C-alpha cells in the first residue's frame, strides 16, 4: 500500500508541475500581434 500512495503522490506532483507551467505560460508570455496576408491562387477562387 505505501508504494501505491507514493505513486499517487508522484502523479499529483507531476500534474501540479504541468498545471503550474501552463499557468506561467498564460501569465508571463504575451504573443506579438502581426499582420498576415495569404495569397489565394485564382484557380481556387474561380474554378472553371
């Protein structure tokens, strides 16, 4: 039983680390907005 408890604690700590990393990314990383232009070939716009 103690090994099961250690495994569950390990899984909980790993989940907490992953959650903390995702939270830190959302708080501290700001994406830089930029303009995007995509060329569409005329064959796709006017199929004949």
